[in-house]
C-alpha cells in the first residue's frame, strides 16, 4: 500500500542533488530519524548493496539493515527494509525541472501476517514522520553555495 508520495522543487541540478544525497555523511542533516548510514557491502553503492542505518525512533536508538533495490544515478534511488513483519519500500526520483530538480519521495508499506491489522496506524505514522524530509533536503541544499560546475559545496567535500 502506498503510504505517501511527496514532491519538492530544489533549485539545484539533478547531479548536485544526487551527489549531496549519496554522501552518507549528509543523511542526518536532511533525512528524518537518521543518525548515521554506513555502506556494509564492499565496493561502490549499487543494486543489492546493504546499508546499516542508525535511527532515532521515538527516543530510542535502533539499527536496521536496508537493501538498495534501485540505483540509477542521478535519476532514481530506492531502499527497502523489513522490521517486525513490515517491509518499507522507499524511493527517490529526481527529474530536471526548469533550472533545478523535481524530487519525488514515496513509500510503500507491505505488512505480513497479523501486521495487516496495524496497516492504517503504520501508514498514518509514516506520513507524519517523513512529511518534512524533502523540505529539509531543499533547505539544506539551497543554503549551501554552489561550487564549480554547479555542485553543492558541503563540509564533507572539502
């Protein structure tokens, strides 16, 4: 079931937005709940890569493993994870729009077993938890100066 689909225009090129998003050190600055993301699988990120994500969920720190299911720079990025018989499938799509980028962020929820009973609660909770994520991304990227070739200058790219 589609839990949400959010969209925002960011006044930066798709490549600049992609590069910022894929620098895992930036994740806590824009991604709701995320404290840290580590690539577990050796080599560059690709479909099938595993990420260890450290989250702050309602005052508790938890870790979960996410699998990259879509990786098409600088157009599409998707991860999925399963916890307590519920699979969350998250996707980001980046498209050129005018002088910037349209970023779409969606999530599908797939419960198993008795978790179907909790589906309305899970969907409502996820909508709230992730509603500001793209606005955070927009704010953080647009407040950063542009470097050569339109790239976003971040503290990690120096």
